[in-house]
C-alpha cells in the first residue's frame, strides 16, 4: 500500500510514514523524511529561545522523576535489592571486583555491574561487564509481544517477564 506525502509530494509505501491513530488510514500525512526535517528545523529554531530551553529542561527532569517513581512502585523488590547492594559496597561490606565473572574483562569498577539472579538475596550477585550483563538478561527473559505489553499497560500494571529456569526450560514465573 502506498501513500503520497503532502509535504514533498513523493509516493512512498505506508511503512515510510509514521503511525498516527487519529489519521483515517492510521499514518501521518507526511513521510518520515519530511517529518524528521520539520522536527530538526523546529528544534533548531526553538533552541535559540532561552525560555523554551528552560521549560524543556524542566519538562524532561519532571518526566524522568515521574518515570523513577513509577519504576519504584512497579518493582519495589528490584529497587530494594539495588539499594542494599549499593549501600553494602559503600560501607565496605562487599568489595566490587574489577573483572567480569563470565568473560574475564578487566576494567574500572564503574564498568562492572552486579547482576541479581534473585532479588530476595540482594547481596548475592554475579559481577558482569555491561555486555555480559545485557546477554544475561536476554537469556533470562521470555520476551513479550507488543500486544501483551500494551494490554498490561492498559490494565494499569507492568508486564510480567518470566525467567527461564534453564536454557530452553519452562518459565519459572518470577519477575525479572
């Protein structure tokens, strides 16, 4: 299916138009290229306005604060485990290693991250580099479809991501 951009007049496939629920065909009237150019021009013009910059910074800070509060409400066990680990490191109860437990990458302490296999045991962590940590989460998660996530958000909750007990094993039902 194709559509003509009202801005540049080019006929393109609908995949080249951003989705927009209020449009009759479900897509914005101008193509992605024109939309990106408009956004860049609009931002370039507004970025010279100091009042706009101050409002935009305040909006972003407020949005980030709201996200953090929502995250704390949705995942209190995770937040509690991270806080306990951070406090233990600060107080010297746990020494953060400089090597990844999986690949052996040696880096600064800020490059090594603690991975909680079980959030109910906040000081029981694997020390991983950022790459191995991301790989570990990819292995553990059973990814949900976009529809599952949207349904959970509409119902006011976070989607439940289930961990795998072993590669290819059945989901355990614990949130990650």
